[in-house]
């Protein structure tokens, strides 16, 4: 009744089900570990940039800063300071979306594993029970020795299916919520960097260009 013994006693279909579920379980843990490592790196980079400013830019966030610098150097005629800040922020957010897309690329696979693995295990369970009934018919005997291999195969498939689905479901929920939080922190940092880039690109009197007509209009009234 060891795991290897159960696998060796299983039929061809049972072995295929067990192998598929084992591969899904291993792939699930690879995706979870890869996601958490990337999340920890990004969270640390965002924290260093937020606390230390541009002197603590991580190579991970460098494409975002470069996208903002490129947008800052573009001169748009008749563009106000607020419009330029918005344009710089949008360019940096597009670069951030690429970074976040690489971070959460394992989430769809985790969702598939968490939803499909129990049904594959259920298929193995049904097949094992069918094997037990076939053994009873062939041996014309209902003793436990006849039905035990098929029942053991069925229970093993169920257990392995749950072992793959439960970590995948928990990893998907935890990673998706954690990525959402770090994306919000990254958006705040992008807002700060967009303002800093805008200040560097224009004199002070141009930053208040939008307010001057309004103030003059109020004074005229």
C-alpha cells in the first residue's frame, strides 16, 4: 500500500491519471514559487524607490523610469503642465503593465489546475471503481482481496487530484491579491515619479500656466 506500489498495481488508465496529476502538482508549485519570488523582488524595488527616490532605482523598475524619461523629452505644442504629467504617467503605466504581466503570467495556469485537477481525480476514481466491479465479475467473488486494488487506485487518484487542486487554488488567491496590492503601490510611485519628471522638464512659471488665466479672469470680475 505504498504510493509506488499503488502506482504499479494501477491499470494503464489509472497510471496515466496519476502521472498527469503529479505533473500538474509539480507545475503548480513551480508557478507558486516563481510568482512569490518575482513578487518579493518587485515589492522590495517599489519600497526602495518610494523611500530613497531616484537614487535607489532597481534595475527591475528601470524600464518604467526610462518610459517616463522618453515621454518627458517629447514636446507637444500647447500642452499644459497637467496634460504633460498625465502623458508621462500613462507612458510609465504602460511599462508597468508589461512588468506586472510577466509577474502574473502563472495565474491562468494555477486557475486551470485548481479547476481541472479535481475532475481528473474524479475520473480516476470512477475508473478505479469500474475496475473493481470488473474484477468482481471476472473472479465471481466479492471478497476484499478482489476489489481492494481498484478501490485503492480510485482513492489514490482522488487524493492526488486534491493535492494538486488545493495548493493551486490557495496560490492563485494569495498571489492575485498580493499582486493587486503591489500594483497599487507601484501606481502611487508612478504618480510621484511623473510629478518629479514634469518638474524637471519645465520652469516653475510654466507649471502654473493653467492657473494664470483663471486668476486673471477672477481679478477682472
